[in-house]
C-alpha cells in the first residue's frame, strides 16, 4: 500500500531510525530479562540441591524423581532432564565457595557505569532480579544474565578454577562469543595463552594501548584447522591460513579485519610483500603478521621491524595508532627474542604455532574419482587429436 499524502525528509528518516533503534534495544532487554530469570531459577534450584542435601535426605534417586515431577508439571519445558538438574547443582557448587570473587568481579566490571558501550555496565543498570532480596546462599551475579545457559555449562565443565571460569564469562559478554567460539577458545587454552606473546609493547607503546596490544596476543597459536604435506614451506602455510580464514581470525581473536596476503608496498623503488596484513579495529592500528615455518632467528625481528616502519610511513594515516608487528614461527627461545628486540623502536611481538595436521601419503594422492576424471579427459583429448589428424 502506498500513501500519497506524506512528505519524506531527513527529519522523518532520522526519527524512523530512532524508533528502530529503540525497538531493537527493547528486544535485547526483553531477551536478556528472560535469560536472567531462567538462569536465576537454575541457580536457585542448584542451590537447593546443594543446601538441602537432597540425596542424604530423600535418597540417591531423588534428582531423577524431581526431574520426573517437574517434567510432569511442565511438559512444555525442556530443561528438567536429570542431567540438566545435575548441571545446575554443579554450576552453583562450582561458585559457592567464591562469593567474594563473584562480587569483586561485579564491582570491577559494573564500575564502568559511565561507559554507555559497556554491556556489563548496561546490564548493571537495567537488569534487576528478585535475587537481590534473596540472602539464602551465594547471590546470583547479575552479569551472568548475558551468558546463555549452555555457555555456563561448558565454562564450569571445562574450567579448573573460578578465575578461569570468570575470564570466559566476561569475554563471552564483552565479545559476544557464540558457543562454538567459546569452545574453540577453551580448547586452545585461551585463558593461559592470551596476552603471553613475547613483545616490547610496554616499552614502545603508550598506556593503555600497550596493555590492550599485549592482551590480543598469544604465546602459541593453535593451527589445528590447517592440513599440510610434510616439509611444507611458508607459502603453503599462508595459502592454508587464507583458505581457512574464518578459523585463523577466530584464533587471532576479536577485532581483527583481514586486509590481504602478500600485500605489496614500494620502498625505494623496490616491491616488498607483507605475508599478511590486518587492521585491529579496537586498537585502531595495522597489524603486520609475518609467518615462519622454522624456529625464531634474530634476523626475523629486523625484517619485521622494516615492514612495520614501511606500513607506518606509507599506509598509516595520522588518525591511526602506530602499526604493530607480529611474528608467528614454529618455535622460539625467549632469550634470543629479547636480545633481538634491543635497538628496535617499533612495537613487535613474537609467538609460535602448533598442531598443524600433517597429511598422510594417502591424502596427498588423488582419489579414484579424480584419477578416473583425468583419464577420461585424456582419452577425450587423444580422441579429438585422432579426429583432427584424420580430417587432415
């Protein structure tokens, strides 16, 4: 239906966009509120299972009986399986001895109340739960409401300490991790490796950029998504990383935008090629990534320094922060790296990689289908040649 007596101008468009934005925010708030209430229920049921010592009081099969009774009362609900009830108990029990740590994290994250773009601060202002009035046991942390239930289950199942679990909780919230991303980060031991690359950022970058830059690095990058032949070279590794770019970006972490491979720059009339070039959006800077399939050598640092300087002078704009260099090699020795850093003024870091899958001989050979296809193409080509020779 078209309405003719309407004059569309910039003010109308702006107003309409504001309406859309408010509605989207209302949808988000509603979803978070529903998730918050469901998680609060799970938390309190887990608390009851712990505090009431239900197995001692009503027998070893009481959890299964509660499951049957709840499923009978609420047949439309899917969260009352015995295994899910046990998870609720495990969830509460995991954090029950760390009430102060939970409260401390809440104070630290929600202290950013004046930062409108901070989801945790937004949650602290907007989400109120009935648990505020509940003094029976460990209070349910409000900031948990931004994390889906299955994320919580994965976190407490895989984490060894409360500190590690809370690390994954806060990163899930601040970086909007999907469950697959969360599982990949846990599998690659993101908690212990994040920010552990050997760098000179503290000396070469101002605060707080140096801390932020350090935080996006890893000691060892997991290239388990890459499959290569024995004795592979750097070009093959680059090709595979570009081929599996989604996996590589997930392993690098949030905020990286891929700009290209073998990026050409002209220095003193000569063409130089960067292995891979990225832009890190939160840091507002270019990141030059150099790949080496051999252990670290001191001369690698000098070459990376050269590329970082070139990008700073030839590509970076005045509005952007200094370019960062990241060398990823097969292995490294910290002492060698530290010596190589001396006298280098650009911010660079060195990390290693592992878990590249080496193809077996059978995988390197063409399949039966490929061989059959090649034979048929060859037969067709020979047949065409015979036909042409017959005509001539």
